[in-house]
């Protein structure tokens, strides 16, 4: 259920192998202080632990201006794979107990079954999520919320600057679970953890809204439009209406799905239903106002609030020649309002073009698309990209993105892609974790959001750019493949400590196993082989990567494309980060053929790699200071290796605010899928 106050969102990066006991940890539980990577950080000469963690690619929380969630949804200790993940792995036949639970609750509280199913589908896709709460603080199939002061207490863990945390939890919209408990007589704990109780609570709540609005509980689904909009808990009229529209589209069009935990549900199409949209005005919600018209599709609730002028540069993209080539997905490491406040008020702070609210998919645009926003940690990529921040944290694996947020983001991305002719693929729609460091010294510290719990496969399908049909065949050496692990059936394990989790939920170092969007890569085709050690994250390392949450260097992510370097039984090798690495891929389970991909190889002994694509110094006009362009010497692209590139290559270029000057050079660069991140290579060096 959508909230008035945005809650922290938790993610994590997991490192484990499906081969190791179908998602079990690939190494035994560690005794405190017995983690080799962490010990190496702690004892490295001349560096303290925190500074080295920063260099090892921990995303730094921004200074917050409002409280953020720091609840205890996950107890310290090792978690097993979610039941949903295990069900997906075992491939058991779907059951219909949850369908019956919806029918019983609808009958008990006199809610049309179609409406109840439609609301739950839009809130949770009918998934239960094992008693964990989501980014909006909601539980279960009906997304009932229970936000406490403890949840909002961030402190040094990430919620700086807010003394009135308790007041942020005072709204009834943040306690619909409590309201449902009063309506049903069911304990709050059962509403959090018992699917059937949660559905009854949601039905009771929806019925209470309908009674307040119409005085009864009519059998006609069309008469429930206002109650459905109210269930969104959005304070904004447009956002509430959009939620109700999506619910009734599900009702009229019909939908069926097998949930993560193997439940088969169906909402039969009722095309004759014509919802009473006029009820929306009776809710007396506020209408958003803005002096600037936001650049958003009509299907998204969007307002405009300007970011601080020093958080970007005024430009005239693409009219000034600076093409917009990428859309970068981020998370905020804070609440929605905290990010907005920071971007608006902190001169010199980073920003983004859009900030996406977790609770109801509402959007605040903060930088016009034509302007450059400082969001990606790499000026050249900032020049050519639009950044979308999503409310949340990147270190809590127990939470999940709301379906409403996915849908709103998909609508926005489709709109932007069409407007600026951006290809809808994972070479152009990327995560912040895919952006390279501009120079050697910045590579290890690049951010790793939105993390492994952003379901790239589902999202790319929602924007109309799915990866195709899985062949079920082992890929051929020399061919290009797309990494496509089945998200729900791909539990991976990560080790996370309090220092990496500013949410405050991690009180002791622990292993966690959750469904994820990546697979780990190893030095040999064996689940016991060391994880690959990225040379930037582990300079001079002993060849062993780690399963630390901030060690992104040993993972390949859903949608990335690589060239197959070898096959050994159930294992596939790819060229990756200048090396040959292996991942578990029985029968092509985690890959699909990348038909039509451009594969590039060095024409000489090696090809230089770059983090940005600036012109040569001699190509800048007089009076303009050339940008520094140096190869990434921490990495290599030797002869004999091959990588997948975007096509065609683009000209080197740079931008200057004075005179809105765009400078282009003679070099042309391919963007290649190099490791977890992309890299640039001069087209003259490859063929």
C-alpha cells in the first residue's frame, strides 16, 4: 500500500552459486573476524578500515535531511533462500490456496472478488514475500503497512538531520496494518506473516473505504473506483487515480500468474466494467502544482522541483549536438523527500533528472532533460545520459521493489527512449553499477546501485524489450550470449556487515541468501574455485574475490552480453575484465543467444580501454581547456579476447557551458560490456 512518507529501500549484492546446493552459501559460516577480505582491509598498512571500504566500492549514503527507515525486518544471522525462490527452483506445480483465500475474504467483507484481486495484483503481483516488508513498509499480498519510529531512526546509519522522526510516523496512512487489525480482530503479527490473514485485512480495509465513500458495499465493481484510489494511500489526486486506473485495467483485461512461491491465480477479464471515475474528486486529494511543465508521459504522476544550480550544467541537449545515449537507473540511499531536499538545497551536491517515489510511483523531475545532471560519477556519461533515482538503500536484501514503482519507471523510460531515440537494451538502459570510473583512481569507488534486487528481466520486458525465448542449449564458444538468470529461481549469497548497511538493519556481520539478478564468476569451472578478483577492487590480490556486498567485481548482471570463451560441463566461460572467468550455466540456464551482437577484437597486441570518450587535446578550439583522457591501466584488452560492443561507434566529444559549446574529435569509441561495468575502446584499435 502506498505511503505518505517514503520509506527506505534495502538491497544487497549477493555472491553465490546455484551449483552450491541450489542457492546455499558457497562457503561455511564464518567465525567473527575470520573473513579474509575484511581482515586484509583492516590490516592494510596506511589505511583505516572505513577508507578502504570506500575504495572497495561501497556506495556512500548521502547526507539526509529527513528520517529514513532503519527497521529490523531482518534478524542478524544467516538467512536461507526464500520459499518463493525454492519453489521456483524446484518447479513445483502451482497451487490455488491463495485464490481461495481471496474468494473467502471477498465474500466475508462483501468486496467484489475482481476488485480485491486487482488491487492485490497491482500492489504485489499476488506475492507474499515471506513476511518481509517492502520499500513502502508494506507486508504481504495486500501490502499492509506498519511504520514505526524505530524504522525511521537512521542516525549515523543514514538518516541524518531529522529530530522529529516520531512525527513522520503519525499519519494513519503509515499504519494500515494496525487499522486492519482493528477491523478484523487479527493480530498485527499474523497480518505481517500469514497470507490468508493479510488478504482478509486488506479486504476489510478496502470495504471500510467503500462504506465511508458510498455508505455500503455494492456488488458492482465499477462502484469501487474511489475506494481503490483511496487504498493507494497517495495524497496526490493524479497518483491515486493512476493506481485505480491500473487496477481496473487488470479487471477489464484480466490477468493470470504463478507467484514466486508457486501459487496459481487468475483474474478473469470483465470488459464490461466501467469504473465510476468521478468518485476520485470526492476523496478531496491535492492536485499537484508546478510552475514548470515536467517532461513525463501522461501515465505518470509527475511534478517539477528544480535541483540546486551547482548540481548540474545548463545545456541544450540534443539540440547543441550532445546526444542523449543512456538512461541510468539509481537508488537514492535515502528517502524520497530526503533526496529531493538534498538535491534542491545542497549547493554542489549531486542530483538527477528524476526522483521516483517508492510508495506510489510519483515522480519529481529536478533537472530538465536538456541539461546535464551530476548523477553518474562520470562526466562523459553525465553528458550523454538521463539519471533516474529510485527511493531506497542498496544493502538490504529482504525488501522488494513495488510493482507500482516498476510500472511508473517503465512508462518514463519508454517515453524518454522514444523522445531521444535511445535504444531499449541493456547497453543503453543501465544501472549506476554499470557506469565505469573515468580514470584508474575512481574505478574502485564507483557506486553499485540499484543493486541485485532490481529485476532487470522483468523491467526490460515491461518496456517492451524482453530478451527472447530461452533455448535451453549450452552456448557455443565464440558466440555472444546475454546473461539471463531466472530472477525468482536465482538465490545468491552475500556477506554484509553494519558498515555496508546505512539502514541500520544489519547489527552484526551475516550471510544472506535471496533471489538476485546476477551470477558470480569464478576462476575455474568449479563451485569451490575462488571468486574472480577484479584488479581495480583488489589491486595486487591473491586471485581471490569475495562475497562482500560491496565487491561488485565478481558478478555478471542480467542483460549484460559477453563472448563465450569456453565450456566445461555445466559451466560456461566468458571473456571478462581481461580474463577468462566461469559461471554455472547448466543447459544454458543463465544465458540466451545474443543474436546480431557486435563482437570486437584487438587488431594488434592489445586495445586500450577508457572510462570516457573525450577528444584529443589538439582537437580543442583555442581558449577551451582540454579534458584529461587517459587509458584505464588497471584493466587490459589483450589479443585473443573478444567483447560485445554497442553499434555504431560514437565520436569523441566534450561540452563547455560557456557558449553552449560542443566539441567533437576524430576518434570514435565503442562502448563494450567489459566486466560488471562497461568500458570504451577506440574503434581504430579493434575490428
